[in-house]
C-alpha cells in the first residue's frame, strides 16, 4: 500500500555542525481487527500484510486452526465519518459453523507496538489451548552452527530496517538454515503474527520442524504465539523473560536467547540443539 515508510524533515547534527535534511521513518498506524463485524482488538502496526496479521492474531488467540475456518478477510469501507476507507480496519468473517468466542471485557483489546498483551485478565486467560499440541514430540534437530548463522541471514534480508533503523523482524527458517519467510513491523508481536498468518493462509500450520527467530527479546507472548502455531524452536537475539521460559518448558519447546555470533543460551529443550 506504499505506507511502510514516511519522510520527515529533521535537523541533523554531526561533529558540531547542523543541517536540514529529510529522513525516512517507519510508518506506525492503528489496525482495528473485527471478528464477524464486531470489534475485537486494536494494535499499532506497520501497514502491510494486514490480512495475515489479523488471521495470525486470531490463531494466537485460539480462534482459528484450519484454513477453512475463515470465509473472508476484508478491509472495512466507510470506516470514517466521511465514508472513506482508511485501510486501518480489517474484518475477519468466520466460516459457517465455526464457533465465535465470547468477546468480553475480560480482555483489554488495546495493544501497543511494544506490548501485545497489555491487559489479560489473568495468566489462565493467556494460556490458550493450542490446536497443535504436538510440539513436545517434534523430533527436529538444529545444528548449533546453523542456528548461529541465522541472525546474520535475518539482518541481511531486512530491507526496510536498512532505510529506517526502526523495525523489529521475525524470520521463519528450516532446521537447515533456509529462510522461508521474513516480516518486519514496528511491533515484534505483529511481525510474528504476520509470519503465522501467512503460514495459515498457505495451509501450512502447524509449522512442524521450523525455527522462529525474532529480533530483540523473547517475551511470554512471543512464546505463546509460537506454541499456538506449532513451532518447536524459538530463538531470540536478546533475553527471554522468566514466564517465557516457564511456558517453553511446559510446552516442550526449545527456547534460545542471546543468539549472537557463535554464542547462545539455551533455556529450554536443549536436546534439539546439536553441537
């Protein structure tokens, strides 16, 4: 849609001298996700792959499993008072017979680019039952040297980051190190939802044998999204949280943090990483 980046006037100071120049910024706009026409959530995201983001979000919430669960995904026309289409409101229409979850105030439906879980009523509400419970039995093995090469491959493929320096990335790899998909977004949770959503649209869930690599830290929410998509290995270039490690252990997932150069910390599922 041509809205991934925007240009802004800045004053740039270098070596004591000042000059005016344009700068390229990553775009950030709200996306309202509706389910069967009813508002469900609002997230701040980088425009692009909005349909994948919406269905990926619904996979992580336990609403969707099979590709046949969705009848249509559309932008909502007339989203503003003057009837114009902002392309910031997406409706996911479930197929006939697919149960609609009870959308209540139990969930705070506003999410931000830094935190996608700003207000679950309780930890129990977060631990949504996955449609793909076979992670613990996934026999995938990943050589340590292959895993160590993934951050550089991810970074080399980040085209918008090169122009803005303001995006998170999520990359989906095979156990042999092949980059299957890469999504960038101002929110790391959105980047993961776009990865999961695109896999859902292609009928590729669960993502058995796959490795998900994220820039930044590994939060509980990112582990949850990986679990909901059936991903057995999650790696991050920064630290995980304690709750993220607890969930990875419970689910039988491999969780790697501080993946930098030849080094890494394995917090759960070390048997899948081979030396």
